[in-house]
């Protein structure tokens, strides 16, 4: 929460979905989109709804955990960064009348540039006030390794306005491997 400029504020209405799986390949990925009613009226305020996709295992993105330990990594980040996605990290690029630009700057120094990932809804696509582009959460994992993923979403400071995460159907996968079988026919020799 400190990284998002929300340290010291209450977490409300947190929802979590958790599942475990054995990695069938050396990478996993899935597509998602984040949206919120906190846009645009509360951008850069203390009402900074948050979420994360927390992947846990003994090997993630080239890092191996110490014996008997696991690694936990949020894989819901702004592309090319380690900055988690939230109302104050991806938004229209300007503060609301109730906000303070320093809240967005402390959460994401590039929040204005990252406004390219933001879409105002105004009820045209969803009843949420805004949403992000479609992103891909991905990680390098160990084929055959046991992993747990926790999808968490929460209001910050209040429980009045909702946020949502949309997962693309059938997008959780690893790379597709195609094997071709070649045989030698004795009659061809």
C-alpha cells in the first residue's frame, strides 16, 4: 500500500479468489482489465482502489526461493514497470477536484504518460467511470512447479464506490507446444 500512496488508509470490502496449479510450461499468462467508479471524481485522492494478482511459488521470473521458502510477486503491473495498477497509477493523467497530484506522483511518477492506458467509459462500455486497456499478466515459472495465485481487489478509505477486474475468457495459458512425429518407412529406403 505504501507504494501506491495509500499507506495508513483502511482497506474495505476486499475480495479474493485463490487457486493452485501445476505449471504445464515454463510461462503463464492471462489477460485482464481494471475499472473503477473512483475514476474521474476521486483520481489522486485517498480513495485509491487497488488490486493485484499475487503469484506464489519457488521460482518466478528467474528468482529461486531459498529452501523451504516461496516467492510472492504481483504480476498485475503497468507494462514495462513494477508499478501496481490502481486508480492513482493509471488514470486520465489529471487530478480530480477532490484529489492532490502528489498522491498520483508518489504512486506512479509517470502517471501522466501512463494515461495512454486509460479509457473513460461514461457508460458507453461499462457503468464504471473508467477502465484500463487490456493487459497481460505473465511470469516465467518452472514447468512442473506448484503455484498459487491470489486475485485480490479492495476499496481504499471507503466502501462506497466499486471497482472491478475483468478476466478474459480462456486466456490463462502457457505457450503452445506443437510436436510433429516423423517416421521412416522401410519401403522408402
